[in-house]
C-alpha cells in the first residue's frame, strides 16, 4: 500500500544542514603535475606526483613508485606538502 502524505513530501524536499558542523575550505599550494612529499600516515616520507585533486573530499591522488611501478594513492590534504 502506497502512502501519500504531503508532510512527508515536504520533509524530503527540505535541505538539511549538519548540526553545528561548518565546512572548512582548505587552500593548497600544489597543483596537478607538482611533486609532493607525504608528511604523515602509512606513506610518510614518500614522494609522488599529483595526478588529481578532489576539493569536496579534501583528498589528493598522487602516483608513488611501489615495487618498480607507478601506483595511484589517495591521501588527505593535511598529509601532503609541496617539495
């Protein structure tokens, strides 16, 4: 049985905002093609080349050499620094 309640429809249309959580805009000093060094996490002290930047997720994809092959790794903005 399908319930058609107008109040439920209005709730679906309403845009909800997180309670007390503010979106932080992070400025980065690197761009695609730049060489960066990882400053934290499992890839600490690893260098790589930036291949993609995702500002919504605040993540950067870099290519690092692993076992003689280039491997893409996704890392947080906070763990990467331009060389």
